[in-house]
């Protein structure tokens, strides 16, 4: 046992063989070896086992931790994941894999958010080796995730989301990613023009009126598949992000969300939220706009680092309104 944020995390001593600990969360056990993470749970008198690449597992768990379990379902793959009940979180195995669920071989357990958060953080810290950054593209972080326990990378996994206090570029903003003192332009965006719009404010409004080059701002993003909230207007959140390789989770929406493809191309696989059956494939090119319905799970594939605007509606009543049928799961009836 170790204490994190006054919550007891249930962990074994490091294994003599691999150096990694085994973690217990309710009836689930989570362990890793040189290549794989293993999740086990009891069902119908037997011990069920699921295996997935440690690389994919760590990338998914990193998002779950960084996003505070996000909206709805965070499927690490087709078998295991979390569902945010806003105050509590479900961890499940097989619940949304009909071959398991229909035979009673799945398990869902509910945890208070601080316990599952502390456990996930401890797992991330233990399973992440030196040099591996779960937010980086594979080309940037390499195969350092492979092998026996070898150091850690707390700097990468504790990275604090940089929240703007005001629009980037206005006096008093929290960061200066748009200027040359900030983050370097990513190798994939070397051609993005770095100029800034000219602003001619009415006298007396110089401190209130502003414009920025969002493309220049995003070209300096040092993370992938990690939307940052850059503007808030009531419940409307504009969350642009840069995407390379695979969205590490199959997100099950609990509300409609909009995508605006700002550059390059992302291929989306859209599946039924409950069964995982294929529903659609969307190839989004620069300028394309799509609404992702509230009853699907989706995963994106981006061959070249691209820019995506995710537009979220943070209204707290939405999950209940969709679940009860008060709202249809898509925004338009054609
Ligand atoms: C989503 O699930 O809608 C999502 C999450 C992270 C991203 C992009 C989209 O980077
Ligand atoms: Fe989503």
C-alpha cells in the first residue's frame, strides 16, 4: 500500500522478474511485463484475463488521468475502460464487448473518483519508463516503453495543462506559445506561417481587443491527442489540438461533439457505443466539419500531424437528456 493524496493505493512490491508492481482496484488486478499490460477480473468462478500493449495502455491511461475521466466512456480498447459518473467512475472489462457481456463474463465496478485517480496515477508512474512520453508521437518518443522497469518519467506524466487566463497574446495570459520565446514549431508544421494579424483597436480598447494566429499557436503544441481549452463562452468550449498517429482511446460520447478539421487529414472509425459494431468511416480533410453523435464510440487515425478543433458542450445535464431520450443522439434530422 502507498498513500497518494490521502487515498490508499493497493500495490504489490516490485516483481523480482520485471521490476513492475501489480495494482489492485476493487476486484481487478493490473500488471505489466516487458511488452504487455494484463488486466484480470473474476467472473462466473473463473479468472478472466485481458492483454494489451503497454504502449497503447499507457497512452490511454495518460489521457484518462489528464482529462479527469473526460466525458462519458474512455475505452482503452474494445475491452477495458472507464465511464465517468461525475463524482464516481466505473472501471469495466468486457462490459461493451457483447461476447463477454452476454455471457456474464464482464465486470463493472464503481469507485470514488479520488481512489481511481490515485490508483491510475500510481500505475502510470510505475509502468512508465525513462524516456517514454505517453503524450508524444511514436516517432518522437521511440520504443523506450519496452522492457523491464527502467527509471521513470514523472516530468512527462505530471505535465500540467497550461490554462490561459485570457486569450493567448493579451496582457495577462498564462502562456506565450504564440511568440518565439515559447515552444518550438513542431517538425510537422515547419511550413506554417508564423505571422500575427494586425489589430487596430479603438482608443481605450487596446487591452480588450485582440486577434491571434491559431495555426501558429497550434504549430508549437508539444503533445498529441490532447485538446486544450482555448476559449470558453458560457458552456461552449473550443478545444483545438494536434493529432499524429492514433487517438489512444475509443471515446464513447455522452453528448454530441463537433469536429472542425483545421489542417491535413484524419480518418475516423465510428462504432456503436454499446456493441462496438462498425457504423461509419469518416475521412476528414482540411475544412471539413462533422458532428459526432452521442451514441457512438470513435477513434481517429492521423498519418501526418494535423490540427483539429474539438467543440464541446459542457452543459452538465446533457448525459441524462441523451440517456432518457429527451434529446436525439444527433444534432440534425435530415
Ligand atoms: C474525442 O474523443 O472526441 C477526442 C479526444 C481527443 C482528441 C480528439 C478528439 O485529441
Ligand atoms: Fe469524442
